[in-house]
């Protein structure tokens, strides 16, 4: 089996592997069987309950051995955190933000419908599809921190008086920072923070590392100030989540209408290209050609680097979920691996759209670099050509100064030295005009009366011929450079 590490999530690590039975690349998430906090059972339980819903990866199978627990699921493309970082300004356009936000809201509604909270809503836990048929669909990932908020009768469970922190500090709600029991509205607060970051590129507490300080900032911050970065319709979104509490069910249709109304007012069409699909746009940073998978650039999560996304309170934590959540769940590969449907096998035969996008973008970038180098070369050659012409002109000017040229109808030079042949002089020279008014240069020897015997003349065409020669040389150099 071919194995390639593509990142970490929750409390485990993620690999891209080749399913030798179906010859399809899939995602394999593993965790140590010895670690005290086991999360893959929850991942399997939530993933199974969500099968058949939009924005959810297809479950392939799961299993365990003496060393690891593992779950296998459909492999997706790049996550939204990586895609935003590839933008030159670190932001998405309003068109991309609205369409992604609506899909993420639908995914959040799906998991709430089956009685679970995600509790770690953030850009890196949403990814675009990998194949041509799914590359415009946004998928929700990583259910390791999920919690069931309903009981077997589908009633909302009473909140615990104190709960540990769950989630990611940057996107966590104020309730999470206060170690309160999280509800459905807390997932929506994380979504709101994500939308602001997509539009602005950062959140007000981005540079603050301490969890307690971030919580204090969020509690004291006037969230209405964030609305200036979003369409006016989002005042309805913020006002609604401000009224929610642990027991109140959000009005998902109202929130979805916020996105739809904003899309209409902003003239956003569903089929418009996403920001990363604009291959010719200057807003897209070039991605190195060394990428071999769509998730190659996934940032390692704090869990992978040794920091957990959950804080443990002093004393024994109360049970996270009801007994019936994981009661019948088993990490066994006995009957957990349904065969891949035929349509998925046909889809899997298609090329990875992210790899193809990278190849096209790198080809265009290479061509643009070559064109830029050629242009620089032409500019340099053209500069040298003009420099050459300036040198020729300067030499002509130097000759004129050294020989006392005065160019009007004739070129006049000083009287020759004794013994110089006289046939080089013109026999006749007018005594009017420039000749009569000529004044010798300072420092030149006295010349006496101005007669035709004291000066010789050269035609103006001699200087003109030098000029034309220089232009011919310039023409040939330009032809060569092009």
C-alpha cells in the first residue's frame, strides 16, 4: 500500500493511501491506541450518521489493531485556510466568501440536524472536493471534538455547569472561552468569525496568543464594527446569533436567506469562478510545482505539534456524550467497509483537478517569466543602442568644437598651415553672412582679415552622413534584438 502523510487533525494524523481493492486514493486517519483520549470512535459515529448528506465525506471503513485505531474516508482537495493563504492579499472576494459561507452554513445545519455540535469550526476543517465533479463543493472535516447535544428522545440535554475549552482559540466563541457548555449558536459564532477573516484577512485578536486574553478581547469587542467589512445584509445574521442561547434552535432558513440576498445585491452568480479558479488572475500566488497532492500544503494542527485543542479542567471531566452515542460503535473492519458504488469508481478514474490546476498555473508562470526575461533583454539592448547613438553624436560635437566648425550653409575650418595644398580650398567664398560675422574662439590664433584665402569649407552633408550611419547601425541592432 502506498502511504503519504498529508497532515494532522484532532488527536491523530492523516495519510493519503491507495485502496488496493478499488485502486482509489483515500484518506486514512489514525490515532494511537494507547493515548488516553480516544476520538476516532466519535469521528466514526458522526460520519456514519451524516452519510448521504451534502458537504460530508463518504465513509469507507474503519478498524483497529494493537497499536492504532483508524478510519478511512473519501479524500478531498485543499482546505479553505490554505486556499486563502494562496491569495496575494490573504483575502477572498465577496463572491467567493458568500458562496463558501452558504455551503458551510448548510454543513453546520446538517450536523445539528443529527443531534451533534462540531465545536471546532475553522477554515482548515472545510475543504473543496478533489475531483472534477466535486471540486466546487465544500466539505466539512474532523468530527473528533463533536458532542451530542440531544438525548435518545431528541430532546436537548441539560448543559453542564462547567465544561472544558473545546475548539480553536482564534475562532472559538465567548462561551467556549468561559468554559461554558457549547450550543448550536457557538458553531455559528465561529462561522461569523471565519467570514470576517475571509473578507479582511485577519481578526482583531490575530496576534494575541494567550487564550484568556483572546477571550477578554472577544467579550469586550463591539462585533457590530465587523459588519463594515461585510454586506449590509449581515446585520441580520449578527443580530440573530446575538439573541440565541444554549436551548434556542437557530433559524437556519433566515441565515441562509442572508447569503442569498447578499448574493443578489452583489450580483453574484453560483457559476462564477472561485478566486483560486482564476488562473490568469494576479491575485493568486504561484504554488510550487513540487505539490503532488491537493492537501500537500495543509498546515499541521496544534494537535500534531503536541498541543491539544481541548483543555482539561481540574478533577474528573463529566461525560462528553450520552451512553448511546458510542454504545454500538466499534472500530472493527468486520462489516464496516461497504463497497465503493460504481459511480464513485468512475468518478475516481478522473484526474485530480487540483494537480491539473497546479500544472497549468506553473506552466503559465514559467511562460510569463520567459516573456519577462525577453522583454528585459530587449530593453537593455535598446538602451545600449541609444547609448551608442549618443556617443556618436558626442564625438561629432567634439570634432566641431576642436576644429571650430560653424554649421550653417558651409562648415568653416581655420586657415591651413604653410605648405598645405591649396586645391583643398574653395576658390570662392562669400564675404557676407556667417563668414563676415564670425568671431574666433577664445584661445585660437589670430587669423587677420577675413578673406577666402583664410578659411576652407566642408559641405553640411558630411555631418548628416555621420547621423545617417548611426541610424543605420541602430536599425540593425534593433532588428537583431527582436
